[in-house]
C-alpha cells in the first residue's frame, strides 16, 4: 500500500510491481507473485498532478498494466497495523508506505509571518520575507507564485533559488545593483514508470514510453560525477535490461533460526512481498 500518487509514489509503485512480478517470479520458485497486491491511493483526481493530463493518463495506464491498483479521489481515513481505511473500506496490508510528502519546516511559526495552507512561508520576488529584507527563505520551506502558479517543491527550484540568493547577498555587500526578481527556469521533469518506460515534460514537449526512458537514462548517466561510474552504470543497466536479472539477491533468515550468517532464501509469503 502506497499513499500519495506524486512522482515518488508512482515511481516506487512501478518499481515494486516489476520487482514482485518479474524479478521474484524468476528467482524464487515458492513465491506466487500474483497473490501480492500493490495499491496506490491519492485523494487527487489523477496521478502525477504536476504533469500534463496526457502524461498523467499515460502513467496511470502503465501502472495498471504492471498490475498496480490505482485508487483516486479518496484520502486515507486511518492507518494502523493491519492496513488502511479508504472511503470506509478497509484494505489489509502489513506494509504502508507514505509517499504523499511531509510537513514543511516550521520556519513560518518561528518568524511569525504569513504562510500558505501547508505552512510554507510566502516570500517576495527577491526570495525574502515581506517586511524582513535580511531573511531569505528558499526551497520547499517557501512558496512563490510564478505565472499564477506556485513553484513546485523540487530540487531544481531550490538550487536555482540558492544561487539567486547568493548572488543577491554578494551584490548587496559589494554595493552593486540588485538583480531582477527571481524567475525559475524549468528544465523539464521526468518520472520513471517501471523498466523501460518513463514520461518527460519540457515545455510543450511531452514524451511517454521507451524514448522518454532513454532520455532519462542518458541524463542520469551524464550527471554522474566520474567517468568510471558512467561506464559501470551503463553496463549494469544493459545487463539488467537484456537479461532481466539483477546483481543483488534477497537474503532472509529462516524462521526460528538464531544464526546471523547468510543462508539460502527461505520461503516467503505473499504478505512478505507486499
């Protein structure tokens, strides 16, 4: 059970589906992967709400093809040790993963300034708090509207805001003229929805499928720090994609055994893989 159908929830649900229905099925003979359920819940009307509707629809169809149950339009009423309650219906699950985000920093309360409904500090175009020109708030602790919409709480926004704040502080210290108000440059966003499938949105360019996955892979490898890492990652991905086999194995200890040494895999129930 995963709660939250943003990028984290969608990517994790798809990865679990591939792991359970492909990797475990081929490597553990005593597991029936079809008995495991992966349920993705969100109170929004669609998955990946930050993306365009066509990409959101493509991601949902891909999840369902992988065997993920997508339940939208209802929030989670209760979470306990036996599962969750969604719209009055109990869904049994021993594992519940929260992917709906976290509460922002309480900086708004510390500063006693205006915040949005989620508690993020409302800031000005120069990333300062209204009435406090010497206090900068950036990243997902802050909220700033651009073109009528609040900027997303993603790493690229925080990185660009951090660079802007640094330049502004330097110019104030050296007495130079201040730069124009901050404006986020959207380089595009991507999400991987299972092996060999991704969605990409960069301005008016929308891609879904294998081509988007190849673009995601190339960008991921390009930003690795060392050339040796780029080569090893490319080789590992090629091996996994062509053979369907992973370099890692799941090692568990048989029930009732006090030994801490590695043993052959013990029988797993469907609940263990859920």
